[in-house]
C-alpha cells in the first residue's frame, strides 16, 4: 500500500488521517502521531486552538450519536 493512502490515528483529534497529513511527535509518554491541522491550530494561539477543539468535539459527538443510534436500531430489530 502506498504511504500516502495509509491511515494513521491522531491522538489529539481521535480521527484517522492519511499518513502524509501526520507528524510523529515526542510526548512525555513516548512518540505519538498527530495531524498537521491540530499542530497548526495550537500554534495560532488559544482562540484558534479552542475553535479547533470545539470542531473536533462536535465531530466526535456526532459520530458517537450515530453509532449509538445504529446500535439502538439493531437491538430493536431483534
């Protein structure tokens, strides 16, 4: 599989991204992959960082709600 199409998990925004959009970051607990978008958002100051965090939180909530709805639908069908 070509490197550009490999998906890697971003520990910051909790989403898989193409590997070419990621950077390996050294943290207190070791090396972790983080997307370029999240790195740039933190460098633009607190307001941009907060806005990015809110956006990621909304995406995660929507995905969680969708997953819960699908599970609920499956349980009701049984």
